[in-house]
C-alpha cells in the first residue's frame, strides 16, 4: 500500500525544495549529536511548532529505524493500530515501513493490531516524518496510532514494544508525537503544561497519565508519550531533558487562546 501525504501544503511545505528550505532553518548544526532512546516532539503546523521539533531533531542522533507513535485524532481504524507494511509517499521521497519490526511489535502485544485505516487521515505521525527523513535519509519506520487507554493497557503496549525492539537487535528510536494544552490562555496553558512536563522529566509514566487526566490537560498525545516512557525505561532510559517549549501565541501574538508545544529527549 502507498500512503499519500494528507497535510502537505497545510502543516508543512508540499514541494521537496520548499520543505528542505523550511527544515534547514529549523534544524541547526551541533558539534555532537546525542544518543537517545526516545524523544517527544509536537505535530502542529510548522509555522507554530516547527522550531520546537527542529530543536529536538537538531540534538538527537537518529538511527535508520524509528517507531513513531501518535494519537488517533479521527477515531478511524483499530484502537491501537500498527501499519505493518507499505510505503509513505512524502515530498522528500518515499519512506518504507519496517515490516520486520512492525510485525515483531504486533506479535508481542495482545492490544496492537495490524491496521491501515487509523493511518489514512492521521497527521500526528506524518508531521514527524519530514524532520526524521531530513536528518536520516536511510529511514525506515513503524507508524503507530493509539487511542485512549488506561495505564495497565499503556504498560502492556510499552512493554511489548520494548520486547520487540530488543528482539529486533538494532538501534531504534521511539518518537512520541504530541501537542500540549489546546486552546486556553497562555497563563493557563503554561501552568498545566508544567504539571505534565514535570512528570516527563521525572520519567514517571503513570504520574503523567494521572496528572493529565486529573488536571484536565488537553495533551492529545498523552497515551503515546506514556507508552514511550514505559518502553524507553525498559530499554534502559534513566533520564529525560526538556529541549524546548513554546506556544502558538509566541508566533501569532494572541496569548488569549494558545496551544502548547514541548520537545524532550529521553536517554
């Protein structure tokens, strides 16, 4: 199956030349990239969240194989969906799904299902790919879309992904795709997002999920982020570091109604 881009020319430039020019302004040269097991990156239009994502991808060393997990904004397909074969056609070129790793993940989990439908219109995975492909042209990846879940389910999925990556035997980075608070004042968004970010920095997946639900934080990718923290810890991660935080108000100048964006590396 060939999956065509859904939000090119909306969230990011749709022509390869224009996209590369955009990304080159957001991804900075660093003296030495850092080895990571996972990262957290936003998925809004690049004009709003692209600098936060670019800061993360500037620092993180990205291997050939990546798992990208995003939330299900549309409610289509299986609740916990892995697209386990095919090609994603992007402005920068075709990107292949890592079929072996995808099928290992599905095989390890009683929740994850091989499914295409959840991925057809979902932008949360797609928006990460131009950044990843820019820094890693040999990219193969596994797209994962996750719906709402309790912590026990998150723990099972995260553990299954960790087992699959260990069995795969090659370096893999997990990307959690999420925006933070949606459509509140700058003051409210920053306060709520700080609660959630503290739990990420503490490497506390259960605390993150509880904090988001208890404080009614509209962090759309809390499930992918929770699962990512669980998997990363089982793969040996011991620390998280915040790389950048911003809101849409920093671009628009309207601080009455913002969306928050945060970027982390997990090592």
